[in-house]
C-alpha cells in the first residue's frame, strides 16, 4: 500500500504554495493530492474556546460581578462556518494510508495551537513532523521539507499559545 504524508497548512493559500512545491497538484474537495502527499488547510483558527454561555446559561448576559469567569475544564469547539473543513481534515487523518502528519501551519505559537487543536479534536495519534519556514518561496519550502523535525519539540511553544489564548478569553 502506498503511504502518504498529510501536510496541514494554516490557510488555503499557504497549502497551495506547499502543494505546488511537493507535487500535490490533483485538486480534491478540501485538499490537494499527489506525489505521496496530501495537503490540506485549517482556515485559520478552525477550533476555539467555547464562549462563556456554553459553560453556564447565566453567562448569556453576564454581570460584572460574574468576573472572572474561569472554566475548570476548557472546552474547545469548531466554528460553525468551518465544520466542513474540519470534517475533511478528520477524514484525511483517519485514512489508513496516511503514515504521518506534517504541521505546515505558520511558524510560531499560533501555528502550533491551530494545528494542535485540530489534531486533538480529531483524536489523531499519528506521528507529527514540523515544517518550520519563514518564507513561502519555493526554495525555502524545499529546504523546510528536507529538514522536518519531530513535532513534539514544539510542545512548549504550543503551551505558551494556550496560556495566551486562555488569558485573552
């Protein structure tokens, strides 16, 4: 059986740039495929923390006295207008011919968080490699794919993004 790598970019334009360089040129519904690669995208923050009223109805119209609202367990949900793309990503992650994933989201804490939320919500446990590039030029993309690193090396950066997101919430 042919084994694929699933590359997940932060947005469609980035996915198209990555796909062109690695030869994934066949357009499908929500992804591109070719050359033992599948390239898809997250549409930015595809999943975010649930709003306060999801935790308790009284927060539908919260009062100043209710503050601070700090959930005991943080709930993450997929944005309503992005559910179709989330379903595409879930089905791609579950494909038996996908050997591993490549986090191709933007290099930084937000890119880590965007990828990790989707990965976790999908219940994926496949290995992750990290594409860390600061340019979408073809040469930079090629070099990035030649030097993929273990995705676990970026856990601290993801944790920093979680802290920032919770503080902002």
